[in-house]
C-alpha cells in the first residue's frame, strides 16, 4: 500500500496533535512523569521523536515531563531510572540477516548502557530500568496472535535482557506487547509488562524505603 506525501503529512499532523493532547494532560497533573518513546512517537515525516522540541516549548511553572531515553535520570539520592525506548523487537534478527553493521550498532548500544549502569553503581543507586520492549525469551514477550506468522515466537529486546542479567537492576518496567501483561523474574530483577492503559493495564508500585508491593490492575 502506498499513499501520497500529502496524505502522509495529514496523518502525521493528526497523530502529533493527538500526542500533544496526551502530553498536555500529563503535564496538568503536576506530578513527575518519567517516560520513553515507543511505536507512535516517531514523526512519520521527519523520522524524529516529535515531542522533544514540543516539550522544550512548554513554558510552565513546573516542567514535570522527564524523557529518560538513553539517559540516567535521578529520582532521588538513592534511586535512578535508566531508559531505553524506540526498539520494538530484537535488535539482532536472524530472520532478516545480521550484518556487521547491525552487530557494531548493537555493541555500541551495549557499551552506552554499560556506562549508564556503571555510573549508577558508582553512585550506589538502585536502578529502575524503563524499557519499551520486554526482555527477550520471557513470558512477557511471546507473540500470542494466531493469525501472525510469528505466533509462538519471542520478540523482545536482546539488549534489555543482557543488561538485566549483567547489571541486575532492581526492577524493569516495560510494555509494547499488550497481550503479555504480567510479572516475571530474571536473576534478581523483577520485570513487569504493564500492558495497555486503555485496557486497564498498569501497575501500582508502593514504596516505603524499598519496593514492597507490585499490584496489577485489570
């Protein structure tokens, strides 16, 4: 299916306008909102993450929207968030053929996150690993759609799993694969897929000095 550039621009404008409504509502609650980009956060026309410049222009008393993508963000003195958005599948896909460029890019990404986790360790901070895609080969990333040619296969992030096994963050919060809402354990890390909010997919984390309860809602 192909569409004209004019129709693509119209779709992109509509999508970004809807995204701004979400951002405006999140800003109105006046509480810190930590986020990473996902599937629909990439501009169809420019290929850029559309909200970055938009948020910079939001002039309010409290800019509570915090982009954690590819960054370490302090929550407080003892806890930080390391964010990994954008990816919607395995970084290295054998079914598409893995090139030397793919391997080099994956290696650079891993080194980037190794440095972020090392910084958290140096600061003696607990890490909340916020990822778009679940770690691969868990119950959180298996495709459960019978009409799909990939039904029954795992389609999570190889990088997320590698970082969890290597650096053992306190928790990993992910989403993307709506049908796999739930909890699992990797080493000492509790991983949970919050699912889709419009399907009442979310978790409440209660903390009193430490994470004491994870409660699914739905």
